C-alpha cells in the first residue's frame, strides 16, 4: 500500500508523545529552576518551554508546496546551558500527500563565548501520489549573535527509485527498402513503439551554509541572511552541486518568515517562500519571566530541509517490433496507397516506373485526383517539357530537390528514391495549376521558363483548395507566377516557398475577388529579381497581394525573401480578415513595403520587423488605411530603411486603430536620406496610442512626425517619442507646413484630440541643420484642437539647430523662426478653440543650442476676437535646462489664458545677441491665473538677463529680477 498503518497514524503518535513529554519537561523545569541562582545571573535560571507551530512552504527544487504542523519539546535541560529536545513535524502537500520528520537534538551554550554548539539525528518519511520514501538525517550546528554555521547530511534508505508509470506509445512505422514497382512505391514497414517509463527517485546529499544577523527587529527578533552550497545525488541522475541564498526573519516572538533562491543542474532555479506561527513564544525566558535574547536560540527549530527531495524522471525506449510487412506505401490522409505516374524525357510508356511517360501532360491526364496521385519526373540534360495543366489534389514532384511524403502515419515522412539529385527538369511553357478541396496541389522542383511570352510562367487557381509552389526556378518576361481565387467559398492556403523567380514586372502575385479564403497566404524564402532585357534592373512588384470583396481567415505572411528591384505590396479592399499581416526578415534592393486597406477590417496585428530595404524610390515602409479598422497593434521594429520620400509612413484616413502604433529600433536614412524619416499622418481617425522609440533617423525635412490634420482625429492615449538614438535633419526638403526643417514634430490640427498628452523624452541627440530655411529641434503645435494630460519635453541629450535667423515678431506663432524647442497652442478659427490641458513642462534637457531662439512657448488666438480662444489649462514650467542661443534663450508669449503658473527657474542660459529670458503677457486680454517665477537661473546675455512684459493680468505672485513693464497704454 502507499501508506502503512503506522504511517497514517503518525498524528496520533505525535500527540501522545507530546502530552507525556510536556508533563516530564515541566517537572524537570520546576525542579531545575528552584536550584538555580538569581535571574540576574545570565548563565542560569533560564528555561526553554515546549511550543507548537504551523508553517506553510511554497514549492522548491524537489518538492511541492506544503503545510506543516511542528512540535518542539524539551526532554531534559540544564537551564541556560544544555538542552536535549525532540522536534516533530507532520506535513501535508496540496495533493494531500503526508510526510513526517522525527528529530532528536542536543544543544550546549558555551559560557565564555556565548555560542551554541549542537547536533541532531533525524528520520524522515515522505509520500507522493504513487510512492513513499524514507531517509536518515544527521547535522551539526553552531549559532551565535554574529554568525551561524550549519552542516546537514541526508541519506535515503530502502527503495530510492520507484517506477510510478509505465506506458506504451506507438511511434508509427519504420520504413525501409523503398522500391518503385509499377505505379506504387513498395516498402518494408515495421511498427515501432516507445516505452515511456516515469520514475520518482529520492536524492541524498549534504548542505553547508554560513549566515549572519543583518539587522535586529524589536527586542529580540532579527533578520538573518544565509548563503551556502548543497549537493544532490541519486539513482537516474548525475550528481549536482548547487548554491542557495536565503533570508530568515523573526518580526515578532510568535512569527517567522523566510525567502530563498537556489540553483542546481537538476531542478534549475527555484524561489521559495515560507511563513509560520508558533505558540507560545519560542524565545527563552527567565524564572522571573523576562526575555533573554542572548539565550533564546537554544529553542530555535533545527535549520534543515525537512522534506525528502524527489526527482521525477522520464525514460523513453523505442523498440521496433519484429514483424515486417512489405507492401505499397500508404497515404495516411486517405488510408490508400500512393499512386505514382512516372515521367522521363524520351520515354514512350504508360507511366509505370518501368515504362514511364515521356510528357508531363500525358501523366497529368491519367493521374488520380483523389488526393493519392503523384507525378514524379526525372531530369535529363537538354530535355525540355512542354507546358501543361496540373489537376487539383495532385503533387507534381521532380527528382531535383529532396522530396518527402507522409507514409502510413502523418508523423512519419520518407524521402522518395532518386530525389535530391540537384537536376531540375526544364519546362518550356506555361504551367497552369488547378485546386481541389480533397488535398493540396503541389508543384516542386522544376525550372520553368517562358522568356518570350507575356503570360505568367505559373498560373494557379486556389479557388477550391490549397496550393503549394516550392523549390523551383521560374523565369518570365513579365510575371513569374500568378495565383488567383475568384468567387469561391472554399479557397485554401497558398504557400510560395524557396523559389528563384526572375521577371521584369511582377515576381509573385496573388489576387482574390469575392472569395472566402480559409488558410494563410505565405510567401517565404524566395529569391526574386526584377529586370528587363534592355536594362540591368527594373522596379516593379516582387510580391503583390490584392484582395477585393473577400473574407480571409488566416494570416498574410511575407518572410525571409531576398528581393532585387521590386516592392512588397499588400492591398485589401472591402475585405474582412481574421488574422494578422506579418512581413519580416526580408532583404530588398531598390524597393519598399506598401500596405493599403480600403473599407476593410483586420482582427489581428500588423507586424513589420527586421527587414532591410535599400534605395526605395518612394516609401521605405508605407501603411495606408482608408475607412478601415484594425483591432490589433501596428508594430514596425528593427528595420533598416533607405528611401527617397518617406522612411516609414503610417497614414489613417477615417479609420480606427483599436490597438497601439509602435515604431521602434529602426535605422532610417543611413545610405539614402528620405524626405521624412518617420511619419504618422491621421485624418478623421481614431488611434489608441502612438509610441516611437529607439530609432536612428536621418531625413531632409522631418525626422519624426505625428500629424493629426482633420476633424474627428482622436488619439485616446499618449503620443510618446522617447529613447531615440539620433535624429538628424539636413534641410533642403521644402517646407509644406511652414515650420522649416524639424527634428521632432507633433502637429495636432483642425479639431483633433490627443487624450493622453505628448511626451518627448530621453532622446540622445536631435540635430537640425536647415541652411537658408528655419529649423526647429522639437516642435509641438496644437492648433484649433485639444491636448489633454499636458506636453512634456524632458531629459533629452543634445538638441542642436542651425537655421536662418528670422527675427520674426512673436505675434505670429506660425512663423516663430528657428528654435531648439517650440510649443505653440494657437487658435486661428473663431469657431474652434485650442485647449492644452495639463500644462507644459520643458525640463532636464542637457543642451539646447540654437542659431535663434532656445526655447519658445506661445499661447495665441490669431483672430483676436470674442475673448480667449486659446487656453493652457495648467502651468508652464521651464526648469533645469542648458540653453545656448543667439536670440532669446527662453521666450514665453501669452496672448490669451494660462490657467496656472509660469515658472522659468533653474536653467543655465547663454544668449549671444538678445535676452536670457523674455516673458510677454502681451495683450490686455492676456491672463496668467497663477504665479510668475523668473528667478533662480544662471544667465549670460548680451541683452537683458530677464525681460518681463505684462499688458494683461497675473493673479498670483510675480518673482522676477526685473519688474514687469507695460507696453500698451
């Protein structure tokens, strides 16, 4: 049985032993106490009382979580000096398996050193779901105020390894002796089975730990730290040396808790937590009842691993049964033999192995289309096959690549005889591929050429089932291969894998109209090059996917392709897709990636990752959504992009992105510098959040831009531009927004909203060199729109701008000139207010260096009618920045209302030609509803250190080195 009678009766035995021991211990205690000196003598008159406790221990290496009842019973003691004791433990794990531990120990307190020396012997027993184990234990310890040392040994006795489960599992057939006979492939098959045996083994070993008190807790408690080594060994496992670190705390006289971490090669890394309560206090007391912390540890529980460590092991032994069956190889999907039509150049037979067909077209006419048919083609130097039509559910295979088919069991694959020769049969005409719901249609291992034809070399129809084209070379005048699915309710998976395609216009194309597709569209590991007869290169479409008025249940995957001179294009119109779009690890020269969605939906994510795109004529990566919805995230990460117009551009028009837009860790413009590095352009659309981080960007006009420009655009979360390595703008790219060259631009315009605020932070370097045009390092423009949760531009490294010095009047915020940082809240439409809620914070930027203004904050109503239409609801704070400028270092201009304080403090400012700080509450309607603080800055300026103009109202305290002047009557 699993638990003998005496074992299941252990709780009763422990209780009886505890009762008798308590009585005897109490008698001894009273007699000993009466014979001891006064309580003040720390060497005597101290008694360790019996106690009981309950603990819970989480799982660790070799055991599960368990609860434990513990008794500590003094058997004999010389108070304050010697103690003989019994410690018993009864445990119950989460599967109701019992365990016991019986320990007999002795401790002695050395009077001179106040150090305890002791040892113990133990017997442990543990039950599991299917086994039980016994163990002897032995240990030595020395405990002191400053340090502890413990050595424990564990020796399992009896059966140390039990078989708990023995299972036989069929592993399918072992196939050998493959031979073609007629239309069949004959093989010798032997069934194989695996014996899966699961064991539990008790591990013995030893552990050594050294610890010290880290801090005292209360009158007598302590937090102690321990570190040590342990060694486990046992049957079925190699011995392992591990390490353990643990903390043990006694926050009260009744409570103890601990946390440990350990690692070994058997169980890996484990973290364990324990907590327990003990009654009465485990600390020793004098006869007078006073606590004696220096002797309390005589009554501590023994420090050891109380559970037997059990390793669960699995052994697998595969046995091939002796019975050999010789016969046709069976297709496991149908349970019928595979049927082979053989083809060899120049042959005139009927398709058997002995007398093959001489033409693929003949084999295609007679091959079964029930899912069992294979046309197997041998190659010959100089031989060429004519074009043909491949029926659905048929596999057309050649001896060129290694060809694997399933045999007897779906988990068993065999390589066809003669395959892997490296000779690919030549087909000098178009191959048309049909599909069927019965089984996939496969073409693999051919050299297909239609160099003098405008038609596609391979024309496939996936309307009725799965189509796979792999391991082939395809050469065409215009289009390499074309797959279509029109008006079908059962279109299947399309897999284009490991092909070499040469064409002038389109490498591989898929088009679906009015279909319902169930399965993935996968284009992977292909080598596609587009060129024409009159040029070394031509720019076309390497992979073209067009889906119109369709439903797709599956993913679109374009991965691991090598492309020369061709774009990757995915177009979806009036299409519902349940799945994701994944474009990853492609390398392309002279081309980019373009995704467009019109009146469509996508339930999954768009993932564009780890692509290398060189010398794209337009977009590097472009995503366009019009009147569409994406339920997942859009993630563009780890790409290397060189493009002429846009590095990465994501545009949403009247669309909804329910997830987040993340553009991270891309390198843009290292070789070819684009017009715009990263651009998110939103018109009348909703987005959850925009995060742009970890990028290195070079561009001509805008490094990183987020632009909302049409009514109804709503970013419910934040716009966060952070931790980018370098943003470099060279200028010369024109100026369509009237802002000049800009490193980081957030433009919220035309009744748009950003709900979670704008953060531009921790960017290492932003450099803008605009030449004859204006330049801005970081620009946040909120025009006729709303930003909630504020604007924070903080903790950036170097922001360096060099542009033309406009000396523009600050009354026109759209033309404020060159600036390191510019934040503008402006209303230029009487019908639309501009609200920036949450205030503006510009702080902790290491160096802001500008050929004109350093930092500019403008709050303006261009119309100047109907009161304040531009409001900053919160404080404007410019603190702890390093500013080097030609004109004003910090310029703050308020035309309307700031519902908070204006604080410019703690900055280091250098201005070569103008003022250090220039604050203007410019019009009679201008309002600062709070304090104005312009003190505490270190300023070196050619003009005034601080210039303050107040023509309006400041409701709070004004702190300025110079009085504020009024310029209006």
